[in-house]
C-alpha cells in the first residue's frame, strides 16, 4: 500500500499550483509533493476548495487541533456540506500529511498530532455519520494492560480505528482489569482492545477477561488483543474473541466484532 | 451542536454511499500511514520529531539534558536507537 498513490484518482479538474489561494497549502504542495499524480490531485482538490475549506486542510497539516475543531463546527453550522468539509478540508489535509510522512518529511510525533487535529474535526462529522447509518461503527475501549507501559503500537491502532470512524476511549497504559470494567460500564462500549508488549504482562490480558466473567459482564463485550509477543494461539487460550498483528488488522478485527455484535 | 449538524445534513441530503466512500478514503490514507510507520521505525526512533527533538516521556540516554540543545535527540544513527531506552547492560565479567 505504501508505494501506491495516497490520493485516489477521481474526476478532479486540472488546475495550477498558483491557483491555490491559501499560501501555506501552496507552499506545502510545492515543497513536499513531488509525485506528479499526487501533485495534480492535491492541486485540483485545494483549488476546488473555498478559502474556509483550505483553512481546515491547512489546520490539519499544521496540527492545530483547536482551530480545526472550531473551523469545522463553524463550517457545518453555516451550511457547508459534510462531504465538502471532508473532501476539501479534513481528507484533503490528511492526504498531504500521509504523503509527507511516507516521504519522511515528518515523523511519528507530527503524524500523531495531525491525526489528533483531524479527529477534532471528525468529531463534528460523527453525528452525520450516525444519522446516515454509518458510524460510529462501534465504541472501542483501548488500553495497555496492567504493569505494561508500552503504548506506541496501541496509539497507532487507535489512530487507525478513529480513521475508520470508531469511537475510541483510550485508557492509556498500566490499565487494571477494574479500569477496563469501569470504562465499559461508563461508556457502554462493546469492544475492548488490550495491548501487551511484555511476556510478563501478557497474563494480565487473561486476568482482565476473568474479571469481566466475575463481574458478569463477559457477554456484553468482545475482546481483541495484540502486541508483539501476543499470538493467535495465546489469544485463543485466554478466551479472547480476536487477535490482530498490526493496526490494519486491528481495524478489520474491530469491524468484524462490531458486525457480530449487530 | 450534534443535533444541529444532523438536521443540517438531513437538509443537505448527503447519501449513505457518498459518506461510505469518504470513510473508505480515510481508511486508505490511515492504512498507508500505518504501513509507513511500520517501515520508518526500523530506521528512525518513533519519538524523534522533524525538528530532531525528543518527544519521549521516559529518559532516553541519547537525549541532551542540558545546554542549548536541551531536549534534542542526540542519537547519531550509528547504533540501534533502542540502546538509549534501557539502562546499560552490566558487563559480562562483572556478572561472572
Ligand atoms: C519502545 C519500547 C519501550 C519503551 C516504551 C515506550 C512507550 N511509550 O511505548 C520503554 C523504554 C519505556 C520500554 C520499557 C521497557 N521495556 Co520495552 N521495548 C520497546 C520496544 C523497543 C519497541 C516496542 C514498540 O513500540 N514497537 C513498535 C510498535 C508499533 O509495535 P507494537 O507495539 O508491537 O504494536 C503493533 C502490533 O503489535 C499491533 N498491536 C499492538 N497493540 C495491539 C492491540 C490490539 C487490540 C491489536 C489488535 C493489535 C495491537 O499493532 C501495532 C501497530 O502495528 C520493544 C522491542 C521491540 N522491537 O518490540 C521493547 C520490549 C517490548 N521491551 C522490553 C522490556 C524488557 C522492557 C523493560 C522491562 C525494560 C527494563 N528493563 O526496564 C521496560 C518495561 C516497562 C514496562 N513496565 O512496560 C522487551 C520485552 C521482552 C519480553 N519478552 O517481555 C522488548 C521486546 C525488548 C527486548 N528485546 O528485550 N520499552
Ligand atoms: S533521544 Fe532517544 S527516545 Fe528520544 S528521540 Fe532520540 S533516540 Fe528516541
């Protein structure tokens, strides 16, 4: 996937770089987008966007989540369509972020910050997705289990899940079984994702599932597990409902479990 | 706000299919980002930002603690960056 274009080719009209009115976006495209097909697509996208939408895209690219939050809310309440906000604002911005990251112009910390900005905008689109019967596909509680402080992989999974319109409640690291239970009860989530990177903390996944059984809540939730030392066999043994090897699999799995939940 | 948005959308008549397409597009972008992340972390510390600052919340041995470059990543790329994340291994002789 990494070698393919990050922007699907569509029926976007031809336009020139100079036509992008937002100075920041124009400079970003000029400086960072070298692939001809991607450059053409982004130029077409940005020139088709109103200054307001370009500002949202620029906000995502520069990771200004408060601004994206406010600008998206304002655009939607003043009559801009959700499709326009996504096409010419949020998605248009994130597409450029993906390109810069692939080409190593920005790194993991910046991408996480940009994803946070996009999330701030998507928050306002969620009710629309719900109204149209799409999302949130489900509510997911994610946490690294008790005794374990590794969270890079978990955070990548969360970023992906949010990108796929899941509502994610992040419990962070060192999450006790009680914390998971409390979160499920508080948020009414139906999927719990647990991450563990240490062989010594992997058993805490099983302990968490046991705690849900003891609390008579096991039937209310589905567990997905992951992390470098975790395997499908281990997941089966502990009675988890699914195992994912990476962030993409995590999303596929969450979708599958969510469908099973009805 | 949520209610207002929903009413707005109902008025705009955005179709389910159109929204699905957008969600697929978002997934495509994030999928590519995840792929890039998997490959980048083999050669670059995931805590190092574009300005070479360290964003880790733990104390990496490579981070500059004082001076004008305080907070900057001092990993030079020669060894594995993860060596900075753990305390130095005790020398073998000492253990015997
Ligand atoms: C980064 C790191 C740290 C950092 C963590 C910082 C942080 N904020 O995460 C720090 C320095 C704090 C650290 C500390 C320790 N670490 Co450490 N650490 C690592 C390291 C180098 C990378 C882990 C990582 O981030 N990988 C990258 C991410 C992207 O991959 P990932 O987590 O596997 O996640 C992917 C998938 O697994 C999956 N996934 C993850 N979670 C989930 C969840 C679900 C539901 C799904 C579906 C999928 C999924 O998707 C993710 C994205 O693709 C590993 C070595 C390694 N190469 O794995 C050691 C490693 C995990 N650490 C190890 C050890 C021993 C420790 C310490 C005990 C060291 C010490 N002596 O103090 C402490 C323990 C602290 C604690 N209590 O947790 C050992 C574990 C050995 C073992 N078999 O148990 C390892 C393997 C290093 C080694 N070779 O010895 N560590
Ligand atoms: S100082 Fe250490 S943890 Fe921080 S960015 Fe550099 S190598 Fe990574």
